[in-house]
């Protein structure tokens, strides 16, 4: 008996039914055929009158109106279509029209080369794309959509999660309703949005909407080019602005707000610390609850009826706030500032103490002079000379030089004079190799034969 072309056409029964599929297969017993079954081998269709949809070589069609027209294709299910070479279509009305495409599920579609579609009404229409989940869509080349109603429409994009969308080239969207629409954009988290090219949004409801923007944290928003928002509800809304900390805000261009609820609202402003506010351009609010106050030009001041003027640095361009009204702070570990006509250095407490000591000493001398009226002329004369010489000595020491380069030492000499009194000072200064530490000391002698000296240690950063 030749089993190669066995074919019967008998209605199925529940008992004694066998199936034969493939070359040289054999089916014995009563009712040896399957309704809605067709196999095409080398152009010869075997099947029954209810299904002869295997129209290409080595194709298989199983089910009412199933059609496998692609070479070596398989169609299983009512109204299924496998028209691509080596395509597989499984599920009612599914269609695999691309070469090597796979469509599994009711009304699924796989139309591109190597496409795979799994799940009811899912569609894979780009080359080598994959759609997995009910109504999932992968229309970009090499795109992948995973999850019900997910959409991967950009080439090489990836969308995972219910209703996630990745429409930008090489974009990623992970999480329910996540949306990556910018090129090479990444959105991770429920309802996250990365619409700027090369932007990153990580966290539920995070938004990065401009080029190179980064929003990390729940409800974080980076809405300007190169902006960064890090922390829950952090917001960076201007170019190159940085907001770090829960509810922090950087709304000035090139501004930075770091700390919970810190705010930098002016251009180039910096707020460091919880609730710190930098509202003036080029200014810094340093420390929790610190604010920046208005800065004004100051060229003179009147103290005790005396007016002092000619101040250096009288046109400020910014300010630094280290506290607020009623919540002031001290600044510790400040190096001694230079005391010169053009100096804009800060003066520390020891320098003021030195001045106070000198003033107190002079006041005591004046009291003694007043108490010794008979010697007032001599005392005043001596004191005057001492004072002049002392000022000359202080001037000489003040003009001792210091090196400008790291790791350098300098020996210097300076002279000072005041109202016919002169002084000579010698000094030594050294900068550390990293230029952060600076040491300096000097000694002077004046025409009154008084010796004065001074030393300082400074740290800069």
C-alpha cells in the first residue's frame, strides 16, 4: 500500500479518529481525516473539502478559512493568514505576512521581516519588531512593545508597561503610561515623560522635556536645555539650571538650588541648604534658611561724626548671605585680610582686636598724660613720637610681600614712615605646594628703637 498520498474525506466522529501530517505519514482507523485541515507537499494539497488553504510548498493550514500561502508557512485558527515565507499565524483572524514573522493571538498582525506579535490585537509592523501584550504595537524597525496597549513606534525603541509609548529613535519607555518621544530618550516610571532628545526621566510622573534634560525622582521636572532636577518634586526650568533636593527649584539660567525646598530664582544664583533662597543674580545663599539681601554701592561711611571714603571694591556685582534677619550667623576660621588702600579682603577678629588694643593703649597714655599735667608736654611729645614710629612700623610690616605661586617662599624688606618717624621691616612668607596654606611673619624696628612683629597663617579655598 502506498501511504504517501493517503487522503480521505469523511466527517469527523468522536471515536477512532487519526491524523496524518507530512511526507510518508500514515493514519489508520475509521475516519482517518481532520476537518479544516490541509497540507501542501511539493505542490500537492492534502486535506478535506472544508480547508484547502495550504497553497504553497510545505505549508500547513488548520481551521476554517485558514490560509498559508507562504513557503513553509503555518496558519492555525479560523480565518488565519500566513502569507510570508516560514511565517506562523496562530489565533482567529491572525495574520503573519512578513517573512519569518510570527503572529499569535486573536486578530494579531506581524507584517515585517522577522516580526513577532503575541496577544489579542497586537501588531508588529516594523522589521524585526516585537509586540507582546493585548493591543500592543511595535511599528519601528527593531522595536519592542511589551504590555497591554504599549506602543513602540520609533526605530530601535523599547516600550514596556501598560500604555507605555516609545516614539523616538532608540528611545526607552518603561512603566504604565511612560512616554519616551525624544531621540535616545529614556522614561522610566509610571506616567514619566522624556520628550527631549537624549533626555532622561526616572520616577513616577517625572518629566524631562528638553534636550539633555534629566529629571530623577517622583514628579521631578527638568524643562530646559541641559537642566537637571533630582529629588521628589524638584524643578529645573532654565537653561543649565540644577535643582537637587525635595521640592527644590532652580528657575534662573545657570542657577543651582541644593537642599530641601532650596530656591535659586536669579541668573547665576546659588542656594545651598534647606529653604535657602538666592533671589539676586550672581549671589549665594549659604546655609539653611539663608537669603540674599540687596547689595548697594558703598564708597564712604560716617562714624562718630567722621566721614571715611575712598573704599576699594565699592561697586559689588553680587552678595553672599549666610543667614537672615533675626537668624544671623558668624563666619569662623577667616584668614587675616590684607590691610591696604586697595584691599577688598575680609578682616578677622584678631585684626580688629589688635587695633582695639592699640587704641586702648593710646587712650591709657592720654589718661596718664592728663593726670600728669606738669609733664604733659614731654609726655605728649614722647607719645607722639612713639605713635608715629609705631605707625611707621605697622606700615612697614603691612607692606611686606608674599609669594604668588604655590610652593614658593619669599623674603622681603619694607620701609615705612609717618611724620618724621621711620621704620624698617624684614619678613618671610611661604605658600604651600597646593597653594591652600599661606604663612607669613615679619619684624620691624623704628626710629624710636621700638620693635614690632607680626605673623599669620592663612587657608584659602
